C-alpha cells in the first residue's frame, strides 16, 4: 500500500468473525485505515492543503434506510462531541430514522466517545458491557462506537478482541460517511471498522438537528496542532483546519433568523482560528468583530489557548454588545517549569500578563479555567504555585483533573514519582480553593439584578426556571414558563457556591445592533 492510499484510508471490515479474535490479523486493518498516534508522524502534518467540500448530500440509494427504525446516540466528552452528535442525528433523520430516548426501543445505538482521560474511556467500556444483553434480545440491533476513542489503535484492537456485540466502529473524520457505514453494517455479519487517518478536510452542508432552540454550537475550526505533551486530542481530531468565515457567518445569521438566543463558537483552540488560511490574514478577532454585528443576543467561544490570544481579539471583545464578559482560559498549571514540560509554550508570568491585559480591557470579565494536578513529578512547591496563581487571577470557576496518562503521548513515557494519594490530596485542596473563590464571586450578586437567558425548568423543581447570566452564572428563579427562551432580568435573593437564586423582574429588550 502506498502512502497516498494509506492517508486516504479505505473502508475495511473483518473478513470473518473469527478474525476478531486473532491478534495477528489486526495489523492489516490498521495498515489500511489507521495510523496510530505517533508524535513524529503527526507533527509532519500541515503540508497538504485543506479541502473544502460544499456538496454533502445523503446518497439517494440510502434514503429510506431508516424507515420504521429508531436511533439513540449517547454522547461523552466535550462540546465538539455534542455537536458531532447533532450532525449524526441530522444524518439519521435524513435517512428516515426516528429518534428515541430509550436504548430498549432503539434499532441503532451509537456511543460517541471521549478519550481525554482513562475514566472517560472506562465508562464507555462499562456501557458496552451493559448494552450487550440488548443484542441478544434483538439481533437486528446495530451497536456502534464513534468519536475520539475510535481514533486510538489500542481501543479498536480491544473492541475487536473482546466486544463482539459491537457492529461498527468509525472515527471522527468519518461522520459524513455514516450512511455508508450503516449500510455496510446491515449487509455484513462482521464488525465494520472505518477509521480514517486522513484529515484535513472541512465538510460543509452537513445536516444538523440541534438540541433545543435557544442555544446553538457553531464549529469554527477542527483539530489541534498544539501537542500539549499530555493530550490525546491532536491525534484523535487531526490537524487544525478553519472553516471559511463566510460559511460561519451564514450559519450564525441563519441561527439568528431562527430565533436562537445564544451561540458558542467551537474549536479545540479557537485562538488559532484562521492561521491555516493561505489566501488571507484573518483571525478570531476579525471573525468576532463580524459576528458581533449579527442580531443574536449572546455570543460565546470555547476553548481559548492563552498562547494565541492576541490584542486584536481583546480589543474586539471589549466592544461588548452580544460578546459576553466570560472567558474560559485554561492555564493547566501555575508553575513555569510544569508548563514547560507540558509544552504549553507560555510561562506563569506571560499568563498573568495576558490576564492583566484582558481585565484592563474588560473590567467586569469573569475568568474560568482548566487545571491538571499531579503531572509527572510535580513537586509540592509547583502545586503551591498553581494555588497561588489561581488566587492571584481570581478565577470564578474551574474544571480540575488528576493527570491521566494517554498512550502515545510524550507524557505517558515520563517516569512519575507522585503517588496517587498525593495527587488526590492536591485535587481536594485545589477544589476547596475553587469552591471558595466561586462562593466569593457569587456573594457579590446578592440583591443585584442580573440578565438571565432562560433555558427551561430547573433540574430539581419544575416550578423553578433556570438559566445563565452573561458571565456564566447559573440562576434558579421563580417566573412564568412564558419566560423560557427569553433574556430576562432577575433580582438575586440568595447566593450559593455554584448558583444564584432569585425572582424575575422584567423581560429584556433585544440587544441593539451597532
Ligand atoms: N483544547 C482545550 C482543552 C481540551 S481538553 C485547551 O487546550 O484548553 C479539556 C481539558 O482536559 C484540558 O484543558 C485539560 O485540563 C484536561 N486534560 C487533557 N488531557 C488530560 C490528561 N491526559 N489528563 C488529565 N486531564 C487532561
Ligand atoms: Fe489538548 Fe488543548 Fe493542548 Fe490541543 S491545546 S493539545 S486540545 S490541551
Ligand atoms: Fe474528549 Fe475528544 Fe472532546 S477526547 S474532550 S471528545 S475532542
């Protein structure tokens, strides 16, 4: 097989069921379809040009495939996966399937998986075990695994070997191929594996069935080229490629016209938006400057990498309007030495300087972050630096994690002298600081009036409505159900650690477009 064929990939299915069990036979599938995570190979990326495809349609021969059949998708992981699920749901509907909320009722079950940490993967393997009995009850049921785990060689091998209940495995670059993969799985008694190592394409016109009609995700770019030493994403999502601004703006305008109240621009590293355009100099700041003119009340973006966060973006965000005062800015560690080993490419001081600039331009900004504790060989002093940075920035929220080694990443090869007990203790200490600062930030809202985008009934009490402020604070409050889907003013009566309680005062008029 030559390099071109290898990169383009091809669909492969196990030749017969017994193949699933024989270790030596797997190699041919991987040679054909899959390049295992390799830093060396992955870093060679970026030579081929991004191809844009605007012609996605469901092939005519597959229309009606889903007639009388139901699909169920369970989503793990980040917003990127949630949005991919919306695309797959769109394809299922296009094929004539109906959605169902119950696995028992489904004719096709997909697990859209996440590979970011070991426990994310364990959940999926556990679920595959739980679902096995459904295959015995209903032999026509198709069970599929897609998403980031499918891009890992070890996972595909493990499924081929021990999870015979799985009918299909497909990767993050193969979502648009769902009709063909389903067809193949119906025709064949064997597991269908389609995981392309090829990336670099941007496919437009994919159908989407969004969850809800208030908030919407909008992809602005795919992939990640940052290669933080602990992270699997650059391998599972491929190289950075940006959607063209016109396509994004058209999608946002369409969502605004449909009455959506909030959009979140999505990418693993949105600050690298546009860096791959060869024909123009256009970045996230430019894109946000155009999107802020669209008549949609709120615009968010995630996730930012501090390294590419430039002054132009800060300048545009400071214009406010529909650009909200909340920035999620993962720092990972407060120690310059740890940041260096993580290959984050900024120092503690540079991060603090960026925060200073952001706060100066947007004085009422709320900052949140991601932090990893227990990185290989992290010392007590280095951990203390994370705590002190957290306090110094005054983060209002954080996702905190214990480092989890991911096969194929450079960090997984590092010797680690930090015992798990110590890592757990550090996580606890960090979490109490996170709670303390969140409670402090919340307290300031007591007796204030805040703007809330009402998303629906609160989780625990249908008589109470819930929504978020511009600065991303959860508010539970009493109001008539007619407020759902609107931006309303709420007077805060009680501040808790992670949420506010209040009463609606009035509805807010739509933002004026400048
Ligand atoms: N692209 C985003 C992060 C995506 S993953 C960014 O760079 O900010 C979300 C978070 O998971 C990361 O910010 C990091 O804190 C955490 N994470 C990623 N890999 C991890 C690993 N191997 N172990 C523990 N946490 C990890
Ligand atoms: Fe992973 Fe984010 Fe780093 Fe990319 S920037 S490698 S997604 S942590
Ligand atoms: Fe997980 Fe993949 Fe997102 S690994 S965090 S689902 S990009």
